[in-house]
C-alpha cells in the first residue's frame, strides 16, 4: 500500500477539490431523476461510466489489473456500500425524513474519515485534521439546514453516512496496487452489475424505456462528470494526501450544490447558508494548510510503519 505524504503540499488536494465540485453539481441534475426507475437509471449510469473509464484509461496508458484474493472483498464492499446501498439509503430515507436530514448525516463524513482513514493507512491521525473536521461538518450542516424526521429516517441517514465513508475507506487498502484508475473501473462495473440485477428484479427489464430525454441527459452527465471524472479525481487525492485530509474536502460538495442551485434559479442562499460557507472555508484553511518543516519533524501524521521500497510494491 502506498503511504500518503504527511500534509506537505497543497497540489495533491486539487483533484479532490474538483471532484467534490462535480459531486455538488450533481444535486441539481439529480432532481430530474426523481420519477425515474432508480436502480435501472443508476445501472445505466455506472455501465456507461465503466466504458468511458476503460477507453480513457487505455488512452492515458494506465495499467489496469484484475483483483485478486482479498481485493475482491474490498472492491465489492466498496461497490455494495458506496454505490448501491448509498443510493437506496438516500431514496428510502427521504420517505421518512426531509432531504436535509440525509445531507446533514453525510456531512459528518470528514470526522469519520479523519479518525478511521489514518488507521487504515497505518499512521496516526493528524491533530489538525481532527480539529478541522468538526468545523467543516458544522459549516456543511449550516449550508444544508436541518429538517423533520422519524426513527426510521434517522436509521436511513446513519446508513447513508456509513456508506459515504465506506466509499473512501474501503478503497484505501487497494489504491496502491490498482491506482485511482483501477479502483474507479472496478467499483463502477461491480456497482453497475449489482444495480442491473436489482433493476431487473424490482423494476423489470423494460424499465430503461421509461427514461425520458431529460433523464437520459441527466444520466449522461452523472456518468461522465460525476462518476468517470470525479471518481478518478477523488481517489487520486485520497492516494496522495490520505483519507483523513481528503475527507475535509467533502465540505466543498454542499457549497457547490448551493452555488449550483443559485445558478439554476432555485434562489439565492440565505444568511445561514452564507454563514455555513464561511465556517466550511475556515475549517478547510485550518485543516489543509501545508505543514512546515517543524510539523514533519514532530511526526504529525507520519506513518507508523515505513513505506515499502518501490521495487517491492505490486503494480
């Protein structure tokens, strides 16, 4: 496994920031899929994304390898939780809770990644990230707002949080060998296959014909930018900067969603949203500013075990 460098540069964060902007933009686009067959539409999305990723990876000279041994468990778990169950939790959750409740739960992801991510990477959690994560979470909650729910809605929201965190955490053990390209490809085809089976069983094989032209356009946008592009960008940052530090970037998604909504004409954000944006920015500045030489000497975020030499890494 590649060991991320300890917060030494801002450059590795740029792909993840761009990826989170794309994820945030998907909120507005996804509204057009509310009446579409859920599993079928998502299966088409991930199938198309898989084809795009394979073509672009080949053109870019990226080497894709077949999973082996326990890698199947990590990648299948990623697809089941981060792609399939997450979509189910969101759709079923909004039947018992206002959408803001689900969004607030997902906004807790930086805290989970800040604590658990470094452990999977065999290094100590960064105190700076642990301080900044609750700040980013608080800002995201202000941006998303709160809402009414019941006990079932809370359970679905908790599942959505776990699935969102799993999307990153389950990739950490396999990013070294498979690279962001490989993890993205295997996650999309596995998720697409599972969703296709669910769609055929619950919605019927002909459900794809129910998609309208606008819904096809939305699926295309999600497949190209929010899946094929955003997945590779996100996993590139997770691999280079670590899950904990990258997790802070999830606070950018609600900011992008709020901005996208304003551009789409759904209304200019109110004072609580602007306050939340300010809090998120403060959290990002605190948690993401590069560490100086002294921080490196103290060993903050340093690996607990030395990384393997390049010649010993599987590719």
